[in-house]
C-alpha cells in the first residue's frame, strides 16, 4: 500500500513494539509490506516504494513495495536516469561513485516494476534504491527473481516485497570517493494472500556471478530475519514466515 499516512502512523511506534498480527482470514492490512524498523532510521516514501537509507553504508538497509497485477501490465517505457535522491540528506551515493568501479547499479525495487508510472520509474533510479551488484548476478539470478516476482503478482493479484543488502565480511569493500559499501549478499522476501491464508518465501543470493533459477536461492522468511535482525512482515502471523511451500511459488 502506497499511502504516506500509513508510514506516518507506523513511525510513531518503536520497532520493539509488536503490532497486532492479522489472522489468515483477514483482508490485506495497510502497510503489510513494511518491515519493523526504528523511527531513527532515515525513511523515505516514494510513489512506488518505501526505503530506509543508511548514511554510513550509502545503500538502503531495506526497500519495500507492493506490486499489483495491474502495475505489472504498465506500458511506460523510460530509460534509466540514475540520480541522487532529493528527499535524502547527505552523505549519499552518486553516479560518480559507481563509475568505472566494475559494479552494476543494482535496483532493489526493479525499474521494470514501475512501468505503471513515469514518476515511479524515475524514483526507482534514485540511489536510495540502488546497491553495487555483480554484473552477472544482476543480469541473471537477480533478474530471474524479479521476473518471477512479477509472474506471482499476476497470479495472486498482488505480492508484497521487502529486499536489501547483507553484509558478512569486515572490513567492507567500498567503491567511489564517498565509500559506498559493497554488499556480500542480497535478500528478497515475498508475501502473498492466496485467499486461503498468507504464504511467504525469501531468496538469498551471493553478490558473485550467479545464474541459477529462483528455487536454488529460496529460503524461509524466518531464516532471512535471523540474518537481517528485523521482522520483515510484522503484521503477518508468525506461522506464515516459518516455512515455505514451493508449490505456491513455482
């Protein structure tokens, strides 16, 4: 759900306070795609996604959005126009940090998910939504997961997504004069309301040459939550995050 007042409401609640969870028979709650977060995080709301920007790593901690079947049918075509996010304070990444680095400007919320709006496409190219990604991984495994996600939105009517970087090694690799941190892995967590209840799945992909099919990278949302240290779908029943049934996702 892309209403700004939803985020304002959630910002008044500390991440340590557990929101009321919905039952499997309930309708889709507003803001279901938003993970638990600390109000001190730099949260920015754009037309197509919400992000938490980290001014130390200069990449987002997470990006969340709802993708509907109608949005998947968008027909706008617009080239990539990478730029600094005007709604995020300095320090922040720029094109120059990525130039000649050998790393792709990798979208968290995909440019192709935003074809329903020229504004949404433009905002998807803000560096608030970008991380350094291995070129082959970005073009192969990550792209396949993005395409698979769009097929799921068409099947179920809507899919709710949270994704972002994972850092394992220290010291972190950096690029550019500003020191943009290069993630070691990426996660993407999905939730759908099937009509019979909530189903979730997640993917974890190494930031190295990867060309496998989505199932190769599939894990439970609980496993990813242990890695990121936050509840990715705090409005959903706990049991929906504990395991995944690939038959719902293949």
